[in-house]
C-alpha cells in the first residue's frame, strides 16, 4: 500500500526496535492527497528526518499497520519512497 500526502507535523530523531533491530524513525501526521480530510499517523522507519518540511508532500510504502483498539487509532509503519 502506498501512502502519499502532505506532512502536517513531524517529530524527528526518534529510535525504536523494528524487527529486533534498533533503527531511527520519524513520527509524522500526513493529510492524504486522495482525501485531504483523512489524516494518517505514520512512523517512517530507517530515517533520522524526512527530506521535506511540514507542508511538503511525501510518498511512503506501508510495511505494517498497527491498530490501537483501546484508543481507536490506526498507525502505519512505513518506508520512504524516494
């Protein structure tokens, strides 16, 4: 699945374990290009920062969908498509 949209917010320089390997990631919220009213929360794995600023367009490949049933939130773990 491809997630493409405008970066609404981003938090850089984060680190976590993905697949047993510690990696950098960026947490961001994206307004989808196909439906701008829908905002998606994503963790972009393997990068310290996104190459675009807030307000820029980014294209991501979803590698895993994480559902938080308690809060009713769906998050996406993604890789940056350059």
